[in-house]
C-alpha cells in the first residue's frame, strides 16, 4: 500500500490539500456545493469529488478535468475504483 503525502479535506466549496511532512496548505474553490465525498487522485495532483451521482475530477488549480456519471439510465449506481 502506498501512502499519499497529502491530506485532503473540504469546507463548503473550498478544498484543502495539506502536505503531511511540511504542513503546507494549498486550497482551491470548486463549483459544486453538494459534495458527497473526496477521493485523492492517483498522482496526488488532483482529486475526485462525488456530487449528485457524478464523479468530477479536479486539478489542483480548481478546474474540472473530467466528470463521469455514477448512475446509468435505469438508476443503477456504479462505483469508481483506481487500479
């Protein structure tokens, strides 16, 4: 298991990234207000936020990179897993 050198958390629309060794904090604001969860990115350069049945990947600059629906047309919910 590889441990991320960052801790991620959010307050409202602001997402914070804390470097665990230096405690340096960077933050950015996202458009989504109904965030349901955070999943750190594979390369620690961004995160995935879960919002209203969608997964949205944001870069550290706060701009969306991609989004993916987690529900299909029949209402089935899918999970998002990094490999």
